[in-house]
């Protein structure tokens, strides 16, 4: 009798095995195929690097940068049909907001799809009339190409990515928290970064990248359940007199009211799927990893709101490995692999593969590519992190400034030339 039972289960397993394998093979094949097509789409996409040249004085607050980001968000692309998704492998093209310091001299850049460069320039100039947006050669060409090139130049690097401490439902501390009716108390969080970056010595380089993809408007829907749960926690059930019915009332404390208002304001804004990535490079004789590990990551602490959210180091991506870190083997090799990955992702402003097999195929047995994660940031939060410094920031020692203001030509200015030339001009 037991023998019959074993044979029955063996035959049943033999029948069901192909039915189990086929769906698995289909999922793996589909994921691999999409990764291949999306990589082709990325490789065929050309970009331009624009430098944002800062004037002597900017009187606008980061609200202007928020409006610029809203304009950039409107340039979002996404696959609209099965052909664009499966055949062309279209993904949402990323932009990259970059703060880069070479030996203490800081530059602002934005990298964009080449066909959108003029629209991005228009978005900046319309809200910051005194700045200049010019196309420049990519500075990556003068930085080490890989770890071998880094070693040949006798350089070392430290890099990592940042992440949110809590769910993206909760906003970080934004520029509105740094403002005050008293002008003497107005602060600009960019001043902290400019001061840190100004301490670099000759030969040292720091690059902070905000690689952003405009997100869909439906991003807020996935948090609707969480919001209902938050409201239920502060709800009171009151039994009605002379009745078995109960009435639900919300009686939040002032702190809970502030949190709910901040969350609702956060969810009402356009969002970007964001990677925050930074790299510190330096000649080995003066290399000091604590400059990046504590100085740069410490500058992000100013956006922390204990009752809301904050930005913290993603330790799993940091180029710091010890033998007591999981999996407890080959710490030097794992450290080298992390440096190799962060340098590659930094140079290419990498957006991680969207498919599971894409992550697997870009992994190493001692460095799996599942640590880097994007997160949602609203236009208000992103404008707080990256904006031209306001007039309260002393930029002279840190940034090459424009010494003159742009102005429109005088009204009624005479035009000289032949009649045909004037008619062509008008």
C-alpha cells in the first residue's frame, strides 16, 4: 500500500512538473527580454550636459526652483502601447541634477535628453532670468574611467547612495521650514553643502547627483490605505445618548494635525523617482574618507524632521566593508566590487534595471545589485535639495559667478541695414 502511494505521488509530480516549469521559464524569459530591450533604449538615448551659471545675486527663494521642476516633470515620457513597451523597451528618461566641486570650486549642472535641452533651458531662464544655462562638455571625460584608471592616477574614492528613513508618504524638512518673517533668521540649506564642498583641496573632487525620473500622477494611490489607518488611530468612537449607534469623530492633537497636513500637502504634488548618489575622489596621500562619510552625509541631516522624514545613508551601497559585515567573507574583494559599482553608476548617471532578471544579470556573486533603490521625492522636497543659492548665501569663495546682469534691448532701438534685411528681421 505505501508503494502504491509513493508511485501515485511520483506520477502526479511528473505530470505537474512541466506545468510548473513553463510559467517560471516564461517569467524569466520575459524579464530577460525586457532588460535587453530597455538596455538598448538606454544606449540609443543621447544626452546633453548643461551648466547653470549663477549670477552675483539671486533674490528668489527655492519656490522658483520648484516651478522649474514642475516644468521638467511635464516633459515626462512613458511607453504608451505594447510596441513601445515590449519592442522599443521605452523607459522614462531620467534627468540628473548635479552639484560638483573640483578642488573647492563648485558647479551646478543638469543633464537632459538632447531634444529637451532647449525646453529645460527655457524653464530655468523663465524663473531665473539672470542665470545662464550653457551646454558644456561632460566632465566625466577628465575623471577616472574605472578602478584601474583610478589606481594608475594614484587616486582613491569613497561613494554611496542616500535613502529616505521612512516611507515616501512622509515629507522631509523643506525650504518652507527654513524661512522666517524675520529676514535675519532666514536660512538656505544650500549654504551647508557649499561650505563643505569649499573645503576640498587641489586634486579632490566631489560629485552629488540627483538622478530623477518624472513619476506618474497615480503614485499617491498606493498610500491611501496607510492614510486611512493613520486617521483611524486618532479617531474616537462616541456612543450616542439613548441609542446603540456610535459616531466617529477625529480629534487629533496639534502634532498629529501638523503631520496629517504635511502628508496631504506632500501627496498633492508631482513626484520624481529619485536616486541620490555621491562620490568623493582624492589623491591617496590626502585621501580622507571621513570627509564624505561624515561631512557630506552630515549635510543631509538638516532635512531631518523627527515627526516626519529624513535622508540617511544607504549603508549597503557605501564603499566601506568590514569582515564582520554580511556575508563575512573576502572584505577586500567586496569593497573593490562596491567601488567599481558606485563609480560605474556615478559616471553613467545610472537608473537601475526595472526587471528582476536585469538586477540579477548586473550582479556579482559577492555584490548583488538589489541594494540601490529609487524613492519618491516631490517637487518641493527636490527643490529644497537642489536650487541656485539665494542671496543669504555667501557664494563668492565657492562659485564662479556672473559679474553682469542680462538685460533686454532698449525699446525703440534703431535698426540699421538694407530694406530687405530689415524686413527679414521683422
